[in-house]
C-alpha cells in the first residue's frame, strides 16, 4: 500500500515538473535568445552556441542620444509617485466607505463599482480635452493626478479587508479620545498592511507596463517611459537587433518581478483575506 502511494506521489511530481517546464519554456527561450545573434534566434535551439553578453550593453546604449538609464528612471519616478498616491487615496476612501456613515453611502459605493465596467476608451477623449485645457500635455501630471482618485478596484479591495476588522477596536479608540483620522492612521491602517501591499504591487506593475497613457500624453523622448522606449528601439532600427531588444526587454521586467517576490507573502494574504472577509 505504501509502495503504491509513493509511486503515485512520484508520478504526480513528475507531471508537475513537466507542466512547470512547459509553462516556463517561453521564459527560458527569452533568456537564451537575449544572448543570441539575430540569425541564431530563428534556429530551434534554446540556448546559443556563443553567448553574446554584449547584447545587454549594446542594447542599453542603442538609442541615439539616450541610454535606457533615462527611461528606467522616468518609469521609476512616475510609478513610485502614482503608487504612493494610489495607496493613500484608496485607503482613505475605503476607510470612509467601510467605517463612516453619510447620506447615500450605498448609492455612491454602487456608482464606484459601476466604474469598473466603464471602458477606458469612453473617457479617453474627455480626459485628453480636460488635460489639454490645463496645459498638462507632455507632462507627467495626466498620468499621476488620476491616481489621487484611488481607483475603484483598489478601493473595493481595501473596503473588503477593513470590513473584516472588528469594530470593537474603533469603539475602544473612541473611548480613549481618538478621532476618526486617528483610528484610520493608528488602528485600521496597520491592520490592513497586506491589502496595502497588494495595492502597491498591482499599482506598480500596472503602471510600469502602461503603454497607452504615456503614448497619448508624452511627446518628447526625454520624458519617455520604458515601454515607449522599447517601441522606439524597434522604430529607430532599419534592421532590428532582436538579441539586443530581448536583452533590454528582459531587464525591463526585473523591477516589478523583484517587487512581487519581495512582497509575495503579503500579496497572497491580501488577496485571500480581501476575498473572504466582509
């Protein structure tokens, strides 16, 4: 009986390893091809015969007048700002919906959730017209200021988490003379750390990968983010050096990947508890 059970476990592990390899194969091909020459990329091999480490340095310096250092710094500054604003604004609004009482609270929360079903293309032209009237085109303001609205998904996620925190903690804080803002800052926010980290990860990754917004609002190359720079890399070459492009694109995914793995434990906890509580 034990032998049959061990054989079954061994078979399950082999199947899981094979499945993981199939899922991870495109990433392995991506890594291997970033060290290949352009003709060798089309060959059915996973790794190159000769490893071209210079693909990374030459790809980093490939664009005229600029290196990818500029674009990485642009993306980093933009996304750090939007992430911080998202976390603060979303947590404040979520605290209000979860803990405070005000007229038409249910209606406003329903309207908030309805905005999740509103395609971004519907609001694109009105937003562009408004930002153009503010003279914000070719600045980062159209990309940063909307994050002060919190974001419906982030607000809903934090609301669900806060609803699982006992209200008795609020009552105890009130007896001690704590204001609503004090309850938010000292009681609720420390307990919603997993949800806040989840919002941080989502906001940073989505912002880092955002292509359409910077394409619409940014006009000068020195303000470009990494996705726009990768597109410009292709457009600026008569014959695209695919090995260099794959090398730079591989480097471009490292910041969100590192952030995800550093906060993976809190991320999983935030998603699980936000979905179960309330």
